[in-house]
C-alpha cells in the first residue's frame, strides 16, 4: 500500500480481508481519476514457501467496487430485518475484521472470521506431536443498547479465551513416532491396523518437502515400503527408494518406511490427469498453523475455572493491544470506538421441570435427583440377557457408574427411565400431548478431503426424534452424504423426514400437528440456507406423504430453532470481588440479544469443571406459535432434563445431543466396517454413500425403535 498510495497512507486507514476486498476510511484520490491501480510483487519479495511455489512474481490490481462503493458503518437496518434470509452482515463482518486486523502485526494468526491464536508462544507442549496455543474467539452482533430512555442499535463485541491444539512443525516421521508411541522399527513394520490408522492421521496435512522446498497436501501413506514401489524412469523400472537415493539433498532415508502419498491433478489438452507422487517420511516437514481435528486429539489441556477465565478475557484486550492509543486512533479513522468494560446483564432464574418415575414425582435438590432400577418408568424388554450382580458397590463413585450402566441398558432395551413435566407455561405443546414431533439433526464432517482422488469418506448426518413407542422417548439414526457440505442433502432430508413421520404415525396412530425442528452446528451465515432450503425440503416431504397416501386434513405447523453451543459469549456471576459460574437454569433474553429475532441464552447444566458455557437459542420460524419467550425457554429447558442417563440436566436439548451422538456412531461404524471389509463403491471408484447407509444404518431393522446409542 505504501508503494501504491504514497501520499495518502498517513491519513487513510486500510483494512484488507486477505481475499479480494479492501476497505479504506476515505475515498482514494488516485482511484477517482483512474479506474484501477496495479502493484507488482517481485519473487524476491515473497516469503518461504510461497517463493518456491512461484516461478515469477505477480501483480495485484486494485479498483473501486462499482456496485457498492461505500459502506455506511452507522446503518444497521440491513442486519435487523425480521427475515434473516434478507439480512446483510457486511457491517458486523467489517467490525470483526477491524478488531482482528492489527492482531496479525503482533504475532497472532487469524483462523476464520473471528478466531485468532498467538502462535509465537506455546502454552502446553504435548508428548504426542501436538502443542497448544492460547487464542480468542470473537464475535460481533447488533443489540439494542439503552441510551437514556431510548434503545439504540449498537454493535456488541463478545470475546472468549480458548486454547487450540496444533500439529507441531516437525517431520512426518517424528509426528507419527510421537503420536502413536512407536519406535522406528514399529513404523517400518506396522502391525495390525496401525498402517491405515497412521494413514488417516496424516491425511490432509500440508507439508514442505525439505529437499525441494515445495508444499503439498498429504493423501495418506502407501500400503508398502518405498523399496517396493516401482515406476518407469527413462525406460527403466526402478523403485522409489532407488530414485530418492540419487538425490544428494536427502540426508536420511529409511527404505522400509511407507511413503507419503500426494495426488496432483493437471489439465492437459482439456483432459484431467491425476498423478501420484511419493515422498519420504523423514523429509516431509509439517507446516505450522495446522489445527488438530477433534477426532485426532488424544490429550486435552486443563479447563479454566471462572475466576481464571474472567481475568484472562479482560486481559485479552491488552494482549490484542486494542487499548493502545495507536489502535484507538486507527479505529477512529473509521469512526469506530471500542469499550472494553464488561457489560452487566439481567439474568432470569427459571424453575426446574418435574421428574416423574414409576411411583410418581421424584424429589429434586439443586436440579439433581436419584433413581434406582426399581423406579424406572418403563422397564426394558429382556429378551436375550439377564442382569446379574455378584458384588455390592464398594464406593459412591462405583455405585454411580453401575447405575449409569443400568440406565443405559434399560434405554437400549426399549425402556424409559422417567418422564419430564415442564413448567406450567410450556405444557400445552409438550411432547406428552402426542401432537408434537421434535426433529433434530446435525452433520459431522471428516478431516480434509482431497478432491483429486475418489471420495472414500463421508460426512455423517445424525437424526433424533420422539418417534418411539413411548411419547417422550427419543430415538434416531444416521445417514451418509457427500463430505464437507454443511447443508444436508435435500433428498436425504425428504427421505428421512418421511421415515420419521411414519414412525410417529405407527406409534401414535396420528400425524403430528406440530413439527419442531432444532438445528445444530450452523453458523449465522448459514441461517438462510437452513430456512429456505433445508426447511423447504422437510415441508416437501410432508406434502409428498399427503399426496402419496391421500391424507386428508393434515397440514402440520413448523417451527425452526437454531441451538448453538459454539459461541463466543460467556456469562459470570460477580459477587463483590468473587467471580463464579452462573447457576444452572439461568436464562438471559435481554441486554445482549438481537432485537429482530427471538433469542435467548440458557445455562441449563452445572459446570463440573471449568466455566459454564451458554447455549444460544434462536427461534427463526414459529408457525406453532409459542405464546411468549417464557413458554419457549421453559420448553427448551425441559428438553435438557430428558437425557435419561445422568441425574441432572445436560447443556443441550436431548434431541440435539442425540443427533450429534448418532452422527458419531455412524462415523465409528464406517471406520469399523472399512477396517474389516471393502467399501461398497460406485462405478467411478468412489464410495457409494447411499448403499453404505442401507448397509450400516439402523432404519428398517429392529434397532430403529430403540435408543441404541445410549
């Protein structure tokens, strides 16, 4: 920018989103007279490894956005429409970008729109090839701020401290040795299923080949050592090991190791060609700043107590240097100021719902209760097993574990441990009235997928709904779909919705008059997709049932709720100088909620370790007609008491929790099947996700009526 606009950079602020948009705090005179300005970046100005990936430099062209030349940061109307599909988040996105912009200059690395990590100081170094760094999860939304007696739309900045786990920037060899706890001989001669496990572990990792300086993405490991992989070079067949030995830049080479596979795609004469490259493990340097997916994390860092987390959040503004006069002046160029004082909010303590077992109401103390096997509301059917105890529990912990196992077994055998009666304001629509179908679904994704090879691993959609024989029992299933798509395939949604309605009809002898959809795992930018595409597919499924079965007089009403646990908002209870967790059953539905939608934060569970995290509920569509937020909050809160295994509420509504668990179960079954039998394939060699669903899912079997994932 100094080279392009030498005369104006001292008085104009610039913000670049690292993609294709740059914001300036004032109009740029050079672009008023010229349509564009071009900047040359020479190869010697590039950093490693970018320099090695480019034979020459490149040009950057800067031109005015003709369709939207200005952004009014005081105009929040486009973000406050009742119809979220019409909302424009450009102002909030810019403010979030502004808050992160200077973090790059002081050693932070930005991941996504609101997550940054300080990558120059490790907070925990694990022995398994991973390391933890401290960072922050930030968010911006528009709230109504009270100024005198008026409510004024104001951007609100939320921030939470977090630890992120990353791959150490070491060689692939070192990473595998540390993660799997093996020796070099164990790596050279992997036993059992170790080789496919190692291949899955490194798949998707970006690395630099030390001897060439070029960057690649790993597609997995070869099935045989590099000494057995052959190819034709100059008309002669040689092994990869022989070829690599001829490279003087390679210092170490174990020919018994498997090779690192890379698939490269080129277009030649309009034809797509894919070639496989093989690299030695010892020379593949894992690039820094790569987060470890949750399923590959074997060690976890300590949880932060509220009295530790709160000051860390307060300190975050200093760590990001948002309090420095230099950055305040930079913000001022855009007409933005930031208050770092925590906002006080009004919290509402709600009453716990009632728990009823075989003998009636169960006594509850501080949102906890106790049930024995004799108290279960519905006993499971013992068709193939008997439970025999030969010893008495020797400790309270052992007794709790044993009771949890008994509760799980009862659920797996079709029983129900207790029923829930919500607060009086929410009983009209409660599931015990047999007219409400609650459906929750979530998508679990695999790691990075290389599109240069046949797609062999799916995303898994987990479903949960109250369609079992007992009107309050939740069951579910999973379905495989093409990976890395957050939107659930419309055909899958329609097929599964028909199945769930049919199960409901079979066990209730009636169609549901109300259908409540609780969606988890989507970002705010995906709300329009859920509202217009996924909900439309669900409606079409019901209409197809009406048409196919000639159903008369059935026109269900729909409501759509987004439940988000992954948010950057944290609430603390401050009493004098003491900071503690907010109490269970706490609701915040004002002060920090959006004015254009029905929104509430609910803390239902007690944090055993660490800091309690609220779940944000947003009622986006409400044809069912919740009378007020009291009814809506009491309804959602009652669902968190329906876990049936532990004797206290959980943090999420039970169907949301189960949908996530069914997605995990589908993923686990896929891996187990893949390790013992060949996958069912399409003609193009990729996995057939529909046939695999039919092979592994629970529907159309006796297990579809039971909570098999308890």
